[in-house]
C-alpha cells in the first residue's frame, strides 16, 4: 500500500466519524405536530440568522464534510484500481 492510500484512509475514517457526530449534534428540522396544527410561524429572529449561529456552522461543516468525504471515496477507488 502506498503512503497516499494510508493517509487518505485515515482521513476518510476521521471524516466519517466527524460527520456522524456533527449530524447527531444538529437540531431536527421539523417543528413537530403542534406547529402544523396550531399554525405557528417559524419566521423568528433565530431562524432568520441561522447562518451565523452554531447550528449554521454545523450545517456548513456537514455540507462541506460530505463533499470531501465523496471526493476522498472517489480518490480511494481510483487508487485501488491503479494499485490493485
């Protein structure tokens, strides 16, 4: 196994665990049944400024982490085809 393959594999595992933890830390997107029945508006200060909050940071990490995860997956597959 080449050094690049080992390094990418380690990053792949760490990134997979990090994405899992970040996804579990995020709040649910649904407002529950009470909001649907009561008609409560979700346009609050919190929802409008979500990008600047911790929740927004978690969403950004999830998005970019997933993209990096997919790119590393493709790179590892290409390396496996070349080396294997």
